[in-house]
């Protein structure tokens, strides 16, 4: 039963489980085999077409971090690049990466 002595431990567990479920839910939106193109108006950005982004499925906001890897990269450990969303448009997202 929930009581004053165990409520912090129980809610900590519930919060942890909620974070795990959020990770599982967002993995449904993983994209495979997509090619990014160079943004013609800003050569520092890459464009990734993301179906459903206009309907917030997935919900992507400016400043969000997206992980990208080369699809042909099979050697371990696989290099994961972190791109940050600079702009969200109808069916695409503009990402910036560190050099």
C-alpha cells in the first residue's frame, strides 16, 4: 500500500517507467534509409523529409536533438551524429550538425 514511508520510492519508480515508455513510443517514428539534402538557402543545414511532421506525428520542435547514423555503417561501434532542429516545415526538418 502507498503510505508516507514509501510514496517517494513508488513515484520514483513510476516516473522511471514513464520515461522508458516515452522512449519506446518515440522509436515508432524512427526512419531508415532516408537521404538528407543540403539546404540551398543555408549551406550549414541539412534537410530531412519527415512524413507526418506537419500533423505533429512525430512532434518535432526547434531545438530538439535528432540522432542520425550512416545507413551503411556496420562497423562497431556505430557512429551516431547529433543534429539539432533549426526549422520545422510542412514535410521536412532542417538540421544543423557540428563539424
